[in-house]
C-alpha cells in the first residue's frame, strides 16, 4: 500500500505537464493558442505564485510575532496575522492533498 508520503508535488506536476503535452500533441488540429486562452497563466506559474503568496503571509506572521515580543505591535494584530498564516497553511495542505489524489488517479488510469 502506498502512502501520500511516497508521492511528491514535483511528480504530480510532471504528470500533469506530460498529460497536457500528450493532449496537445495528440490533436493536430488544435494549436496551443486554442488550448490555452490568451492571458491565462500556466498551471506551474499559478502554483508557484500561490506558494510565494503563502510564504509571504507566513513571513508577515513571523514579523508580527517578533514585533509583539519587542512591544512594537498590538496583540490583536499578531493574532490576526497568525490566524491568517494558519488558514493559508491549511489551504496549501488541502490543495497538496487534492493534487496528490489526482496524481494517483492519473497513475491508475489504463493506457
């Protein structure tokens, strides 16, 4: 039996990218412009920007905690920043779990 720890996000992203390439190359009548409307981000770029934003929120929470220790921040600001960081972390973990679940489903598909 495999566990979630056996898979990592890079494997899942590679599987998605490979499936996307096969879909695009398998259809000679569709160009890449038709598959991806103008102005939309690539999936990897979307994930990267979401992770960077989550990281910034975590760093902001740490800065607020340090400011509170040095008596430069109000406790309500600290609690708000920490709660926001917790919610962001929970969201990241839930998205990761869904991506891994989708990756497992793709792996189980017959070729």
